[in-house]
C-alpha cells in the first residue's frame, strides 16, 4: 500500500524529499493525534508516548510504511470496543494494518482468529450457531480472510527473489534447537521500549546485557500475561503476539520491525482501559507491592522503573540530536553528480561483495589488481546505493544497475542471476569514468584492461545511521579515473598520493 500511495507522486515528478516526508508526517501526526485525544490513558501517558523512540523518531523521521501501521493500530483500538455492533469499522482498520506490513498481517490474523472463537462461543451460548450466516460479523471476517489470502499470495517471494529471511533458512531441527532464537522471544518486549541489545547490524555481542534483558523480558512477559488474564484479554494479546514474536525470532526481523511490538502493546492496553472499570490490577501485583515495606526499597524500585520507562524518550532525544548534527544518507552523492553534470558519464556503483577476510577494503588510491581479501561471493543483485540516489534523477545513471532493464529504478533481488553474465554486460560499456564507493574491479575486468589504471578519491562522504543511542558512522568515496582528472579541475585528490591502504579507524 505504501508503494501504491507513493507511485502517483513519483510518476508525476514530485520532489522526492518533500513528498516522502510530507506523506510520512501526515500519517504520523494523525496517529499521534488519535493517541493524544482519543486514547483512554492518563494525561502523562498520552503526552509521553508520542515522544518515545519508535513513535517519534524511528517511525516519524524514517520515511517507511510503519507510519501507516501506527495510524492503523490507533484506528483499530478506537473501533475495537464496538466491534460486535459495528464490525465493519473494526475489520477495515485491521485490513489497513494488513496492507501496511507483513507483520500486520500476522497480528490482524491472530486478532481475527481470537474474535472468531469469541463469536462462535457467543452464538453457541445463545443457541444461534446454526444461524451464523445471518451475523454480519461473519461476512466481515470472510472479507478480511479473502483479502489476507490475496495479500499473502502477492508478498510471498518468488523462488529467485532475495530477501532478508533467505539467509536464515535452515532445517527445522536446527531452528528448534537455537537457544538464541528463544532468547529473542523473551527480550522482544524489552527491546520494544528500553532495550539496547539490538542495532541496525543485528544483535550486539554483550552477554551481560543479553542476560539482563532476558531476565527483565521474563518479568515483562509474566506481567503482560497476568494483566491480560485479569482483564479477560489473554488470548487477544497472546495469540497474535506469539505468532509475530516467533516469526521475528526464528525467521526474519530487522531493527525497523521491533516498534510494531510497541504498537501492539499500546493497542492491548488501550482496549483494556476502555473496558468498564478500566484496567484491573492482578491481586499478585498488590501482594508484591505490599511486600516491599522499606521506603528505601520502594524508592529504588520506583526510581529504576521511572528510568526504564523514560529511556525511550532519551533515545528519541539522542537520535534527533545526532540526526540534526550530522549527515544522514547518500543524497550528497546525487548532489555531486548533478552539480558537476556527470549524468551522462559512465558511473559504476558498488555492489554487495562477501570477502574472506574482514576489513573495509577501502583504498586511498584504487589501483588494480587491488589488495582486497579473497572474494567469496559477488552479489550483483544487491546494489543498494542507486535506490537512494536515483530518486533525485529522472532516469538510471549507473552503468551496472539493472543492465537488463535500465528503465527500472528499483532492485529486483533476483539472486539466482548469472554473475559472470552480468559482469560481461558491464564490460561491454568499457571502464567506468567514476566509481561510487570501493569496488573490486579485478573481479569484472582482466589484468590487461586494468594495467596502469588508477581511480583517485575526490570526495569522501561521512554519514550516520541511528538506532536508539546506537549509531554507525559510514563512509563512501567518490572516485574519478586518473586520466580524467585534468578535465575536472573542480575535483581534487583528497588523500596523500602515496597509494597506501586507507584503514578506517
């Protein structure tokens, strides 16, 4: 749905940055307005939640479909209370969730499954089960089932299509024996809010932090189960959430998806708060509270709880500060190409390469044959930079991006393609005039072609990628072929001309 929404603007030449940010802000603002003005939470909660990390920064600043997911969940929470008397509003809000993300499909499916059993139990109790077909809820559920099946058929990856989960495919026995995956299920509720174990590059290798979050995760799981059972919403919480948590843990999840767990928590507490009498506190909670008689211990517990609850706001402040202070993304490369009118030159862009040795493989002078580690795999179907640069142009300007269909400005992810055939098509265009980021050219061109060829870095882009308080500093270099340097006096060789290997610190 996100792509369908963007398509008319993209095809009619709307400015990339302004359009994307405007659409994202509209959805985020609408979602947070509903949270502030329509939710049943206390004022403090309503005013703090919009400034937590996922709601404020990750889904508010990152322009992704999850801003739509936020709005969809707020609508579903509003319509849940009258789902039995006015089912169509609730069903369409769940359908909206389905259309925004695959995880939304899982959560909506789980909610509908629980609701179906509730309806069956109600009809059976009233001895009306034989007349289920007269119930309008039956038709609304049939609609979302049909829509969900269609969506599922559309999003199932083709056999030759790469996606993140491909790297996690493994025998069922190995998956079931993976303690790390079970640990991910435990810490997911923690990571949804205050956790620091996940980053944009996966899980951090901090055993002590992992153990601490696992312990806190067990406590949160126990608390969620106790509260939802007390408020007769256990199945409504557990069935959808465990489906999503297991899929995330055992198959595929990125940092961008963790906030969906936060959204579901808000949804569950919203619908419990709207019940008669509000959220009921389990007796066990009262007993535990009364067992801590010491004022000092109570102060410590309240203080620690307050810090944990406010950490998501701290993450928002930190990420916003670093975002404002530094460069984000590769739009500067597009600016350089436009400013110097290089659109018609032969520009090669970095593709995904797996090396035997770990390292940055960045050189002050790109001389061939280069000194990079042994190449284990060339993944020419994964060329990410063009996807972020080409929206600033009206055509494909890269010589090695989608050579079979150059009019397509998106990645096809066809990982079963013939790499050598792709290299042959690149070679037909000759040596590149410019290179975006380091490329192992000796994988593409033979030694004779590269004899005496050098590419000099004339611009180094430093930009940041953030996730909570974890930020990665990334570098990309823009190279020019040495014999072309006199034609572009505006470019200067930015490094010491000694040709030594540049090691990123």
